[in-house]
């Protein structure tokens, strides 16, 4: 379900109608967010909804275990379990076939002729975003920077929050999780800023990024592009990916504003950075 689709507009309208009726009840509000987020995620492919739930459950349990465990070895084991579970899921879905094909090529060049079958799995949308967001929560609890929540609905809402589920930004639990534990005030300024961010994000995504894409494809699909054409394509591609990513981020922040939530700002003019470290902080 794309943010700029008719399906999402219908989904959002129905969700907001119910949300504003129940928003003062923490339990009802958080359960509604979880249910809506799982519907939103399942719209892409319902088969991956259990994966989202199970990985969240692992880190929820790891956090509770870290709260109760006092031995250093036990705490390291719980952290290791969380890291292993999350990175294993990422490896299987994102990198298994790549490493298999790379190893096959290496062995073939050495005179072997392996013919291993790959998994050929469909990549779950947003898997990197929610995996690292959930894992970062466990790391923060392990470091003592955060106390684990015992409220499952709050944690599931934090991991699956649909405005930033599939395109980020990846939120730290210290910023977002606590917002699910309190009633949020929604002011007229929040609504105004939320609508503005959504419109600005849609402009960057639909008007700028989507219209730069054909130019980028024209350059990189050309069999023998001239130097000025390559330079034009490189600039167009840099602008395209910035407008694409930052557009989605602005939409996510705007949607969160409509619900009373505050997501961190992202994509703060990264191309104006003066160092690689600053670039990644801005990106």
C-alpha cells in the first residue's frame, strides 16, 4: 500500500475516524495502531505479517529478560539471542541467495561445478527498518539506557507503527516507545504541520523523484553515454534518491503528527555535509 495510492487514502480516512474516537484510551489507541499497522503491512503480502509479529515478540521477551537478569553472562546471552535472531532473518531473506551465487561463482572458477538450489524468497517490504528498530531497543535496554516495557501492545505499536514501518526513519525507543505510554495532545498546529509535511513529501516523491527517474534510466541504459550525459545522470540520480527517501520521511512525520506523535527529523540536506561522518548523520 503506497502512501500516494487511493487504497492508502481510504485506509487512512477510516483509521483516523476511529482513532479520534478512541485516542484518549491508551489501551484502545495502541491496539488500534497495532491492528491498523498489521493491516497496512499485510496489504503488501499477508504472509509476512507473522514474521513481523514473531521477530517483535523475540525482542519483547529479550527486553523483559534483561530487566530481570542480573548476571553479566545471562545478559550477554539474551543480547546475543536477539542479535542472532534478527540478523538471521535479515540474512535468510536478503543475502542468502547472493552469498550462494557468489560462492558458486568462486568454486566454478576453481574448477568445481556446484549446482545448489537457492531459496528464491520474496523480500519482505521494510524488513531492514523494523528489524533494526526492534534490535536497537534491546541494545538500549542492555546498556541500561532504557527500561524494558512490560506492555506488549505498546511494544508492538512501537515496532509496527505504520507511518514509518516500511520506509523509516528508524526510530530509537528512547524517543518513540514512551509516546505509546501516554495520552498525546493533538493541537491545531500539529494538524497544520502534519498536513504540510505530507503535501511537501508527496511533492518531492511524486513530482520530483518520479519524474527524475526516466532521465536517470535514459542515461544509465545508454550503451555509450558522453561525459556531460554521465554527469547529468549522476546529478539527477542523487536528486532522485534524496527526494524519494526524504519525501517518504516527510510523509511519515506528517502522518505521525496527525496522530499526535513526533518522529525524528531525517535527511537534513546531506549533500551539504563537509565530511563523511556528517553526511551519514544528516542522511
